[in-house]
C-alpha cells in the first residue's frame, strides 16, 4: 500500500466521535502544556486526574488495556507515576520529529523510553508497543510500534537502529510526507486546531494501515 492511499484510508475513519480522534484529544492536551510552558503542571493536584484520564482513555481506545497487558487489571490511577515522570521530562521531546532524528535526539528518545519503562515499573514488563503508544500520544515524536507498523517497516524494537531506519524511510518519501498538513480535531467544537500532525504521526498512520 502506498503512503497516500494509507493516509486517505486512515482519514476516512478519523471523525470526532470515532476511535482515531482519541489520538488528537490526548496529544492536544499534553501539547498544550508544552506550548504554554506549563509541563510541570501536568502532575499538579489540579491536573493529575485529568492527565491520567486523557492518557488512559487514549491507550484504551488503541487497545492497550486488553488481553495479556498488565494494564487490564489496573485503574487509571496507575498512570500517576508516569504523568509525574512526563511532567519532569525535557521539553525538547515535543520538538523532535523524524526529520531531526540525529544522534543527540535519538539519545533523548531512548532516554524517554527508559523513563517511561521505569515509571510503569519494569517488573510489569511494559512492551515497546505500549511505550511507543505513550510517546506518540504525548509527544508525537515516534510512531507506535504495533504489529502492523513493525511488519510494514520491518522494525521490531525501539532502539537506535530502528529510529535510523524510520528516518531513512522518511528521507526516501520526504516529498509525499511533507505534502500533508493535517490539523488535529478540537474536542469541544470538532473543528480544526492549529496543531499539526507530526511526520512521526503520518508515518505511524501509514504503517498502521499497511496490512500487507
């Protein structure tokens, strides 16, 4: 399946009340704290419950609380440590996209992976699929490594090699990927926001829809 066909099919399913827009609402929420230079407030007493709910519903909507996942047995409060960790992370994580996957930024992404894993407790064995779903919904700086994406781009673990491979995929398809300007949907009025899908999200959409 080509990129344009994949993104077109994905967008047909992105309606305000449908599953795909769960990404928009989650990303809008966390990105707004970054834009307002209020990242530390994500875990404040006033915001912690809503932060956990935003992240939890997005993950549930994308299938992360079913089957053998340890999250199946947890309440949304289990994300409290994770949100607290996110509130202390480097704001540059919202500025990283596939086109600037250089050595420094790759190190930041992998450090973020480790912090998320630690916050979710390593004994729970959080998978790369779950960790990348979180990074996508919060920062939109990596695609989600679900079964379809991994099979499509032939990447299987979130590591330096896989990130460089995604960067090569972008470089090869730069003109097509850069031609898109997709705005997120606003939760309250269902209209376009001024927040634009990242290249990582566009590549995620391609990989998710490419069911070869």
